[in-house]
C-alpha cells in the first residue's frame, strides 16, 4: 500500500491475492491494510492537510493536477494493460475510454482550484462586512468498486484535490493495481507526501476507515447494502457523505424511435463492461408495435458478440470480475428461467481458460415481481417488456427502489423532454446511453445514492463554506 509518499507493507504483514479474471490466475499479492495502517494513513493525510498541502496556493494545486493528467497520459499504455489484467476489462475499452477518461478528469479538475470563490453577502446590519470562504471539508475517505477502478479514482481524487482536501483511498480488493501505480505518479507529479494515501484491503479495511474518528468525509461507490451501512455510520458520526450505489435503470424505446440507433445504443447500455455498470440499461421497455423487431435486433447483435480475454484486441466483452460474481449472475439467469421468463442468448458459458465468461443474455415474458426484474444483477442480463402508452411506461419505469439512470429513444422532442422531466433518476439519456464528461454531474436518487460527483456539484461536495462577519464601525 502507499502511505505518506512511500510503499509500505501492512503493519501485521497480512497480504491478499489479486486475480486476473480472464484466466482465474493470481497476478500478485498486495498488502492487506489493518487498523494500524488505517491509522497511519489518516494521520499522514491530516498532517499533509495542516502542513504542506494545506499551505499551497490554489494555482499550485491546479498545476499539480495538470501534471498528474500529463503523467497518466504519458503512462497510458501501461495503465490500460494493468487495468485490463486486474479487472478483466477489454483492452480496447481501457485504451480508448478508461485511461483517456482519467486524463480528462484530472485535466478538468486542474482548472477548478482557482475558481473556488466565496461571496460577499449583502447583510442588513450597517457597517458590517460579511463574506464566505470556500474551505476543504478535510480528510476524506474514498472507497471504490472494481468496475471502473482508475476512472472512478480519477473523478473522486480530482474533485477532492481541487477542493484542497487530502485523501485516504481504498480501491476494491479485486482491482488494487492501477491505484497503486497512480500513487507513484502522484509522487512523481510533486504532490506533498500524505496528500493521497492508498490503502489496499477488503471490506474490513473499508469499514475501519469509515469508523476512523479523524475522517471528515466519506465518498463511497459500490453496493446499496454497503452504502446503507456506511450511510448509517456517517449519520451517527456526523461525517459528510456522498454515496453512489446501484441501479436497475429503465430504458424506454417509443414507437417513433430510430430503431437501428435504439438497438445499438440499448445493446451498449446493458452489455458494455459486461453489464457491470451502475448505470446499466438493465430494464428495457419497448412500445408493443416495435417490440419483436427490437428484441430480435438485440438477440442478433448478441449472437455475434466477441466474448473473450481482456488483453485480446478483438474482445468486445471481457469476463466478469470474479468467480463469486460469475456465480451470482448465473444464479440470476437460472432464477429467471425457473420463474417462467423466456431466455434468449447463450446459456452454457464458453470454456475459455478458466476465466469468468457469460455471453449477453436477454429475457422476455418477464413479470414485474421476478427477481431478474427487481434486483441489480451487475452482469450481461437484460429484461425486456412491451408497453402501450406513456403513462403506463412511466409507471413501469418507477416500479423500482433505484433511481440512477433512465433513457428514452424517440424522434418526438415533446415526448423526450416530458419524459426527461417526469422520470425519477439522477441522469437521463435521450437517444443515447452512458454519455459522460468530467463537467457533467453524475449520481442517483432513491436507493441509488445521494450527492453528485463530477462537475461543479462534485467539487462543491468537498467544500464547506465558512461565513466571516466583520464589524467596520470606525474606531
Ligand atoms: P461492495 O459494496 O461490497 O464493495 C465496494 C467497495 O466497498 C469495495 O472497495 C469493498 O472493499 C468496500 N466495502 C465492502 N464492505 C464494506 C464495509 N462494510 N465498509 C466499508 N467498505 C466496504 O460491492 P461488491 O461486493 O464488490 O459487489 C457486489 C454488488 O454491488 C455488485 O454485484 C453490484 O450489484 C454492486 N456494485 C455496484 C457498483 C456501482 O458502481 N454502484 C460497483 C460495484 C458493485
Ligand atoms: Mg484482479
């Protein structure tokens, strides 16, 4: 792990393996952080905040973030390969999206420090100057999942560092490697030691970090179950909190949609990253007049999907992250069949060198109370349902605990924007799916989380306004 500018072992010497999901083989061992390590990392972050990092002028914070962007870009090939090996993400995706996306995040956030202005408040009291300062929240714990390790690290770190916070970051136990390499690049960029500390470990490490009394804010992305637990603890400890949790997002195709675009976009929306995305378009609702055409378009496209090892440039869909996730998703597919839904797609997994592969699948004849229709599967499994009119489909769309993303495919501007306003979700995609940009806020409502990441709200979630009152009464 990486504490106060150096690689260190766990105080108690524990380690764990990280595995290549394309083969099921061990890549290497990394340190497993325990209570003593959590404590040193938080202490290093506090000292950096009160010391060299906290003393840096805004323009210097921006300059360091810009250098980090340049270093990630200069090491893009290595980072893409590391991410693909550790997380099973296709090299075509890590090369074209994850790593350039991380560069864009750091570059975007490098512009923010010099724009974080307070306000002068026009108060009623005479001879009084009242103004606000935008101060960093403090020491931040950032806990990450395994589905977009480097990209999410970059948007969480970018916002926190732009705001002037210091960070203890815990990558997921399945994907610790790019965060560790990034820690070296952070040192190389010239950030003072302790500004960013990377603790490798599992849920136990995460839990110790959440409990640490000297952590001011927690930013978590992961499962709703763990999010609820962290939310309760943050409430009790009165710590600031951002949660980015699961989804079961509705994707609606109206009768007048450009069907080729809708099929291609809906395919990527659910099967991109092998379905392991919080914003996955996992519930498809299609107007009954075009339902059969859309379903057969998706099934045709899925039949030619290239599922394979992450480092093969031809691979479109890599393996699932782990044997555990593979079993979870298979259990959902079996449950769907057992509960009476009709399955399209490849049931038996291809035997590819011990990796955790599942081909794109699609269910029709789905009832709203089936588990496959209600629970986040986090795999390449789509459920499709026909509808008749807009009010009916809005009701279907809202029949979920979640509220992360929603999509609408139509040529009718009125319907598009009416639905964009009505759908209860943090993000709405019109005639597209999974568009993203560092400047555009992202996050969910209901059980999908609270707060926003990226964009101005993302930076503001790491700031506390301080109000300063000054008497100007002449002496
Ligand atoms: P998880 O929520 O258990 O893990 C996410 C992160 O939280 C990891 O870094 C983990 O070590 C840490 N963690 C686990 N338990 C913790 C605790 N008690 N306190 C503090 N930190 C803790 O998710 P998972 O087990 O990796 O995946 C399970 C399911 O979660 C997936 O199938 C999917 O449905 C969902 N998920 C959602 C996202 C997302 O982007 N919103 C990402 C990953 C997983
Ligand atoms: Mg791994």
